[in-house]
C-alpha cells in the first residue's frame, strides 16, 4: 500500500458542511419502472421496444430494484461512522434517475443552510457514465436549485483504494470457499463489469482501472489469475463494445473442460438489478445448461471497510488524512479536467 501526505501546495483544504451520497436510483415498485427508465433514457435514441424489454427485467423482481434499500443501509452506516469517528457532518442522498432526485436534495440542503458538501459517487471507475455524467448532473441540479445552491466537490474514484480492494478480496475468498477443496485450485476466476462502447472506453481509464482492480483483488485472494469480461451490453450490434461478454466466457470455459467458476462483479458496488438479472438469473441459467458450477461473489456492498473508506476519502479531501492507494497506477485525481471522460453512446441499464 502506498501513502503520500495530503498537502497540495497553494490550495487550502476545503471546509465541508455535509456529505452527499450520489447514486443512480431505481424503481420502488411496478408503477415506477417505466417512468424511471424514461428518466434514464431521456434524450437518447433508444427504441421503445428496448425500454419495454428492460422493464421486464425489473418486473421479474416485482418491479422493485434493490438498489434503494441498499443505499439506505449504506447511508445509515456512514452516518454512524461519522458520528463515532468524525467529522460529524449530516449525510444527504440524491439520485440521478429516481427519488430522491438530486435537484430536490440540493434544495433541501440549501434550506438546511448547507453551503458546501463533498459528494461520494457510487462508482469506482473513470468513464463518462460513471464519472463525468455525475458532474453534469451536479451542475444541472445546482442550476435547478437556483441561487444559493450549495457547492459540491466530487470525491475521487476509488478503484485501487484499500477500502475497496480488500473487502472485494474478502468477498472473493468467501466465494472460493464454496468450491469443493479438491476442485478449488482449478476453478476459473472471472471478473465482470458493465460493457461500454469502445468509442467511450478509448477516452477514459475505465478498462485499465478495471484490470488493475482485478489484479489487486486476485493477488490478495491468493490467486495469480482472473479474467475480466463484460456484461449488460445494450447498444446496436453494429457498434463495437468492450468484450468478451460473460455468456461467451461461460461457453469458452465449458469448452476447456473446466467445471467450476467464481464470478466477481467487480465493476459494481452493490447487488442491484444488473447483478441479480444478468448474473444470478441469465448467467446462472446458462451455467446450469452447460454443466458449470457457478459461484457468484458478493459485491463490496455495505462492508465496514468500504464504509470506513468513504469517511477516509472525505478526510483526505479535507487535508486531514494522507492519500492511500494500492498498486502501480497511483491515486486518481481530485478534480477532473474539462475534457475528461467525454460522452459517447450510453449503455441502457438493466
């Protein structure tokens, strides 16, 4: 693990009045599914048939995404962490696509007298949809909130922070323990992340950060292997996206004669719809068809190490803790350049 002092010459550390947890959002019931997806797809040329197809994934689980309940649990844990260890700041929650909407949250913060907040975004990697789009969301929400809206400082991405890597390695070790001891060493290790268009990936560090995170987790799980594949592709078949897809990987694994596989959704923070449907439903069904024993590792979720990391990133930005990271790529930057992670074709959520 590498540590450097958090001293930025010429820049005084900011003072924050609050911490904002910023998420994607998800429907709370069947009546929310279509309006939620319309929010996600607003301004994008996506056929209605595709929207209805994705809606069925939610209806498969009663029209309710698990993401909001997971966010409430996380926020309660972060509040307890700050209350116990400081700084004692109020914690707010705003979403990109469903209630509580970010603009409404900023209006509430403004009413509460908050002038400046740090924002923790539920995305570990740099890409347009995982980083820059949230900055655009913040700018639009501040404009909607009007004069006096609080300033928002987005905290850095954390793909190689010990508070993300070490809990993920623990999840991986737990999953490997579910493979019989005599087969464990030969089990295939696979990491998944949301695919994005190659045109988007070419202008961000998304793929390199994912590969580094996979390497770091495997290393701490006592393995030297681990293949990165992708899931949840939703674009036109004529447009190249990051691959291979998890279904291709399953078939290739079967063709080699391997019968045990551990899948770790390292590209995701919580066990939300894209994990439950694309992996626990579709990938598991294909694995059973092929005769593969598939064990799915949990996401980092509400692991205490992850909760502590959020506080650490906050204190790091305030200049009260040193910067920590694992591996060779160094910590991500605090402030994004204007041309960082430009947009391309956007993936459709599951």
